C-alpha cells in the first residue's frame, strides 16, 4: 500500500466521519422532549374522554326517545331495529374478502395540474 492507499483510507474516513456527524445532528433535531410527549399523551386522553362522554350522551338521548313513546310504538321500533340489524348483517362482507378485494380506481378524481 503506497501513498495512494493511505490517501484513499483518509478520504474514506473523512466521508464516514462527516456522514456520522450529520446523522447525529439530524437525530438530535428530530428527537422530542419529554414535555412534548407528555402533552401529546394528555391530548390523546382528553380526546378519548370527550368521545366517551359524547357516546354516553348519545345513548341516553336514544334511550329517552324510546321511553317517551307509547307501548305499541315501542314494540314497532324494536321490531324495526331488529329487522334493520339482520338486513345489514347480510350485506356486510367478511373482513377476509375486504383484504383481497381489488381496489377500484375512481374516475371522477381531479388531477393536479403539472
């Protein structure tokens, strides 16, 4: 190995050092602090709590609508709900079919101008 071999090794080491240095800088700039992660967790918990409250109020409203009806109307509502659930179950495809189903291209999409 002469002078050329030594120059090549030095050049390779410089490039390697430069690449490692840049990766470390990028990783540090992209890292999140604990405060940011904690704020994101708190926000996710808040959204979850709001969703649960909304669902609870929605169910209470539906229950109230049912309870204010007369007995014969309640029976018809119950029968209609049962039939609609059975009808919806027949039309629903299994999850296995959905996985392997070929996606259809939507022809009415607008293309972005170039």
